C-alpha cells in the first residue's frame, strides 16, 4: 500500500505528515530515504538536466 502511494507521488505528503506518537523503524527509514533521494536529486540530477536551482 505504501509503495503504491510513493509511485503516485504520495511520498511527499507521507514525509511531511505528522509522525505517529511512536513511529516504527519503517516510518523513520521511509522519511530518511525520502530526504536522501531529495538531496541527491537537487545536487546531482537536476543540474545535469539544466534545471536552475
């Protein structure tokens, strides 16, 4: 279910949604993974595509 949401662009909402009071390791890893992908996109992929950031 979560994987489907990520494919549809729900990952942004999931990353910025308020954390449950006791987040599981999976929740933490999903959020960390999202930010790692975001940083890699901004530093390496977007400049190569000619997107000015």
